């Protein structure tokens, strides 16, 4: 599967029979499962297109999305990338968190 196909599958859509797929399926969670997703994220796959859709769904659900500054290597790039989003329902995270260092306690 290519990156474009993965992005398309993550974003999802509505099938011919009305079934929501991908991120859009979160909009049906309450009626299907009795749960309303509030904390959203797509670690490692939050490209600008995915992040834009995730923020849209977060707004609809009155939830919150955590996003990485996808592909940004410097603070300046992360700040410029943030300009792509204006929604209050999202937090851009940079640099990427890798893991907790038990030796340094950090």
C-alpha cells in the first residue's frame, strides 16, 4: 500500500451503502457503540491531509486532536506548519516524543 492509499484509507469516506470508514467512522461511534470519541490522534500517519480531517471530526464531536508537526525538523518549520491549522480543537506536538529514558528520568 502506498502512502497516498494509506492516507486515503485513514481519512475514509462514505461507502455506497452509507457506511462511514476511516476517521469519518468516528462520527458514527455514538450511535453504533454508545461512546463519543473525545481524544483523537493518528500517530505516525498525521500528514497535513489527515490532520485537517481529524480536526474537522474533532470539531464535530467536540473533541480534541493531538497532531505531530509532520516532517518538521526545526522549530521554524514547526511554527510555519502550525499556520496550516486554526482550530482550537487541536494541539501540534513538536518534536516527536520517542520514549521515556529511565536512566535520565526524562
